[in-house]
C-alpha cells in the first residue's frame, strides 16, 4: 500500500507562480493541480540544481518536469529511507503495482502518480522507461559493488539514462527524436556519475560503492581503503589518483552528451545547457579540492549556480552557445597536491 500522500493538513497551497505554470500547461482539475504542486514542492526541496534549470523552461513544460522528478524522488526515498530491505522491497512492489494501472488509465489517487500519469499521456512518454527505472531501484537493495564499468552501466541505464529519455518528449526536438536520444541518455549518465563522485562517502555509509572495482584496483584502491578514508575524513593519495581518473572518464560522458543540446527545441536549450554547466561544475570543484571528496562535499554555491545558469542562458538565447562543451581541461595532479602521504 502506498503511503506517499499529501503532507498533514491536506494538499499544498498553490503559489501564484505554480498557478501560472499550471494554467499555461492547461491543467485545470483541482486534484490534478494539487498533485502537480506536490511534485513541484519535491523538486524545489530536493533538486536544487534541477529546479533552477527547470525555471528556464517555458512555463507550460515545467509541470511535466516536476512530475518526472517527483516520481524519481518518490522511488529513491523508498530505497534510501530509514527502513529495512524487506520494507523497501514491499514499497517498490506497491509502487510498481500502482504505477501500471495509473499509466494505463491515465489517472491515480496517489498525487505523484496522478501527475506522472497525466504527463506520460500528454507527451507520449514510453511506459517501459519507468519499468527500467524501477528495476535499477531494486538493484540498490541487493547490489553493493560493481566489478566493472559494464556492470555499473547496466544500473545507470535504468537509474539515470532513462530519465533523459523520459524528458526528451517534454523538451521537444528539431530532428527525429531517435537522433537526440543517445545524447539525452548520455547526459543522464553524466549527471549520475557526477553524483557518485560527489557522494562517495555518503554511499559508503549506505554500504554501497558506485565506482567500478576494476578501475579502482588499477590505482591500488579497494573498498577497505575507501572506508579508511571515510573514517579519517581525508583521501589517500591512491584514492585521489583513482578519483582523478573517474572525473576524466565522466567528462568524456559529458562530451558525448553536448551535441544533443542543439537538437532540442530552441526554447528548451537554455534549461538543458544550464543543467549541463551546473552539474559539470561539480567535477571542477572536486578537482580544485585535489580530488579529496572525503574532506568536504563538493557543492556549487547558490550565487555561483545563479551566475553560471544566467551566463549559459544568455549565450543560448542569443544563439551563441559554446561550440565545445564548457568543461575545464585542467587535470589537477593528485600526487602533487597531496600533503598527507603519512596518513596510512
């Protein structure tokens, strides 16, 4: 049985901005308006970078993005909440059971699913993308390590690439959507890999490592060494070198994603270009810290996020986007920056 209902006190009050967005999207039924408002709240509360980028979309398209984010957040909270594996499995099973009729019928009594079902119907989003997403969410309950890049890629396809594919019909394209799809999937992949690098410590606390074990082993790194770094709050030199390698691999995924932005409808490009810039900037912050993701969390401050988003938006609206991805090519050499060789 699903428990993700409206907060105590009933449906959220709908702000003037939300009302304008819903009116622009021609969402008129009060229960559905409240459902979309709930998804917008989830995006504003948990997805700060995504929420900021979404504000750059035309108002009629924003509610759909909030609905897609709300569903992903809903499932993620089931997996990472303060419950055991059995309870999480039961929650995902209940979500899956409720999702299927919601997508088939176009409505649901559950707020997040109601908004999602309406979005899927409006934009013709492929329902199987949500099945693949839930498959990866189930993997989180049983899989704690990934021996190879191929094994990790299987998980990332369902957890992140399908998000890019879900968004593609909402964003719209100026070409055959099949041409833009690989780039949309790559951008979802890049965002997820960036999260993995930023959140190594938090993921270890949950018992998971989302970095390919064979690639870490090439630098002399294993789970035990990562756990040691988490305990002492600093990265070992070998870990820094391994993370520098992972950052460069992730930059390569961003480069594969970048050519897809001009394939989007012009009004959607500023949103995606801003998200690209904001998220890839996290890799720069990691590099600037000498790849020590254990000493502090790599974040882009609010003022910096706004400045980056504004600059990207203005260039894109003016028809002068970067011809190449706005990625820094400077590789900070971890060993040269390290001052902690005696830690272990």
